[in-house]
C-alpha cells in the first residue's frame, strides 16, 4: 500500500471531521488562543493522533514513515517556528508540530 494512501477507516474519519469543520465557527480572532487537539478526543483517537511522533505504534499504523511528523505534513498551516500550529484536518484546533496522525501527507 502506498504510504500516502489512507485506510478506509481514516478516510471516513476525515470525511466526518470535514463535515463537522464546515459547521464549526472560524478560527478564533487574533489575540484569542485556539485549543490544542486532545489526543484522547474521539476524532484524534480515530486518526491515531499523538503529540510525539516517536510514540507512533508502527504495527497499529503501518502507513507511518519514520521521520514523518506534523511539521513535514501537507495539512499543517500557520507560521513555522511555533510549537503548536493549525491543521486542516483538526478544524479550529492546534496540533503539536512534533506530532503525527494517520492523515499525514508528504509536503509537495
């Protein structure tokens, strides 16, 4: 299986998150802090989100590529240099740049 392909379960979780994101309010105005993704949140658990990519279980997530993290993911947004940044997958929430989830896609 190609590492950039998602499992059916991950794809469904992304679709659910995308639908929820369309209904969610916009990111907080400047000056307001956005919430961090809680790894125990059901959506985060469905995608295997961890705040430290070294903690990924490669047996549970065979699409994990050593060296991959939120910092080198196509989904990450925001200013480089921040420890937590917005992610296209987790609408209105911040992810740890050293983290990882199964929605990881290589930067182009």
